[in-house]
C-alpha cells in the first residue's frame, strides 16, 4: 500500500515538470523587414552577460523579406525576458532589450532605420 503515495508524488512531480517546460513558447518568428541581410541574431536572457550565441543556424543568414522560426530556449524554462542583438550585412547592429517571449509564440520584426 505504500506504492500509492509514491505514485502520487511521481505524478505531482511530472505535473510540475510539465508546467516548467511550458513556461514560454521558446520560439520567435524572426521577420527581416529591411533591405539588408541579417548575418547574425544573438539571444541572451535579460540577466545574462554579453550578446549571447548566434542562433541563426537554419538558415545561417536571413535575407531581406524572409523570416525564420528561431528557438530562443535556454537552460532555464522560467526565463521570459531576452535581449536580442541583430547584425546586418552593412555592419549595422541593433539591440533590443527585455523582449518578453512568454505566452503565445511571438513575431519579432527587424525594421530598417
């Protein structure tokens, strides 16, 4: 009869893990609405240091007028605020701080300046 409390504890732990895994959507639809090609897109949670890794993998660059679904997941599923750094082929660098990626998947559009 001691197995019932163990099963209940296991189910409770799995439920909490499921909530943690779904804390935010992890994906951002990155849209390039500029006349430049995006060469790099760096993502770091807002409390981190530096620009973070370049996460443009497939495709490795993002041409003008195109978009890509980007995984912004990091090791902590509770991170909601991220800093984005975009590097364009003409040398421009754009920084956006505290982008909230929690909840529904978001669309992040890079515009020409």
